């Protein structure tokens, strides 16, 4: 993954509400269920990498079970009951997310009969899941948007208004059946509006075909689900008083060996977490970040240094130059998660493993298990077992790679 050089992301410390527990727990198995938008394996792999890097001691298994074209009745992968049996129940998940609706509305103006089929079909899914997995924690996801922002709607009101009505039904269903819910529609639409006002041509690339977002759109979707799951935005928080050479705050990290010698401040930092890797070398991703709350909601790795005497300072971590900052910027706080730090590079390596692991499972599922399900072929069974073992090996390597290590910081006057 390409990583950003220093970007001008400078944040002051915010007063945060009391933290709630993260929705996912050690030992959970999560199945992401849905249509082609889930089948892209983008918002799902972002969530997987975030979980592994932000909670590196927690063991959670992720299964990506999206199938292009699916509706509440099923689709190319089989009927809904067949899909649930093979692609959900078989994994005995403790957590399941469901995102369906884009295809169910049939890309036309609101139709009451079509909507009734969606409601009935969705209720059947919830009932079937609860019967098979009584303890499962279900998160229903309001459908991600059809882009009626950067291009004119195809009919009066636009198709996204239809999807929002489907989302309103899911809100009622979640309240009635005590489900958790995430809205992947409004946050993306809001970002599209801001992006379109800034750069209309580039904004169209967030959802190029108006249905399937690029990675930039999926990152905003992942943010929405992670917020619904009470994920912490904090990577680390460090505040240093240069005048007295004291650490005033150290959250989710241990700072040791602080020294202030002349115009140079050094210390060692052992973090508990890694930042969420985000490719800010990509123009569409940068536009989406500027147009959303992703950094504020997912990636706050704050360094604040007060009491500095020189006008500007160079920051190095493990000998790698991170950037140059004014005294005022450092006093307000800089977000290291927006920069190509050793920690960000390490997190990017975790995401590479996430993508490889998800790809191995998809090969196992779509190219072997599903097409050969009705044949008893020992070689196929052996290959599937080997791919499952490779999947487990990659998951273990993900967690090993996500374990933070001590880093040496040097802040020197320029």
C-alpha cells in the first residue's frame, strides 16, 4: 500500500465522551453478508485491518460472504436459505452484518409491492439467523447510496431516496428486534456533497458507476460501521512539556527516557496500537478524507509538545524524517496518523496480509467449495482443508505483524 508523506493534518486535542466498549470481543467470529458491495471486500477488509491494528491483543475471525447481485431472496450463489446455510451458519458466527437493498429496489422509483418483498424477505433472514444462531449479535446496515449527488438523478427524487426508505424500515426493524444498526448512506452522501462542491470531476470517482464505491467510499462506509460499534478513534495521545522535560499525558502508550538537551528532545515510545493505514497518495482518497470525518473518527495519533523555543522543528522516528512543524503546530498537536511513520508502514503491512487472507478465503469459497459442493472429490476436500490452514496461518501472521514495537523519537530545532 502506498503511504502518504506529511500532510497538513493538524488537530487540537478534543474532549471525548466517556468511551464505550467496542462491539467486537475476543474470540468473536464475524460474517459480513451482502451483495456485490460487500463482495468488493473493501469496507470489510478496512474493518478487519482496523480491528487487528487497533486491538492487537484481540483474536477475531472475519469471513467475507458477499455475492454480487444478491437480494433478500438470494441470487447467483443460491436461494437465501442456501446462502445462509453455506455462507453464514457453517461458520457459527457470533457477529453478523447484513447489507442488502441496492438490488432489491430494482433501480426504479419506489414501488410498494417491491418494498413489501424486501421487508418480508429481510424479516425471514433475521428469523432464520436467530433460529440457527440464537446468541448471534446482528448489525443491519442501511444500504450504501446510489450516487444522485455528482450526477443528475435518473428519475424524480432519485434512486437513493428509495434506498433511504429501505433504510428507514431497517431502523424500525432494529428497534423492534433489538438489533444494532449502522448507516452507510448519509455519511457517504454528505461526503459526496462536500467533495462535489470542491472537485466535481474527482468526486464522481468516489462511486464511479454510481453503485460500487472505490476504496475511498468504502473507507467512509467502514467508518460508519466502526462508529456504530463504538470503536476508539485514539491510537495514542502524548503531551510533552519541553520546558520542564516532563510527560504531561501518555494514553495507550508508554513514554520513557525523555531528554531535553539544548535544541533537541528525544524519547522512546512503546505504543499499544497501530494507526489505521490509509492511502493518502491517491487523489480520490485524499478528497474523500477532506470531505469526511474519517481521520477524526478513526485515526487520532496525537503528539503535542509545548514550551518550545525555536520557530520550527524536524521530527524523526527511528531515524526516519517524518516532517517539519512550527512551534505553534506542535503546541496545538499534530496527528501522526496522517503521516508516513514507521508505525503506519507497519500497519500497511498488516493490511496487505488482510487482503491476502481475504483473497485466499474467497478462492476457497467461490472457486472450490461452491462449484464442487455436490461432488464428493477427495482432492477438492484436501485443497479446501489446505486453504483453510493457510487462512489460519495468515490470520496469525496478521496479529504478529500488528504488535507494536518501541520507537525512538527525536525532535530537533531547525
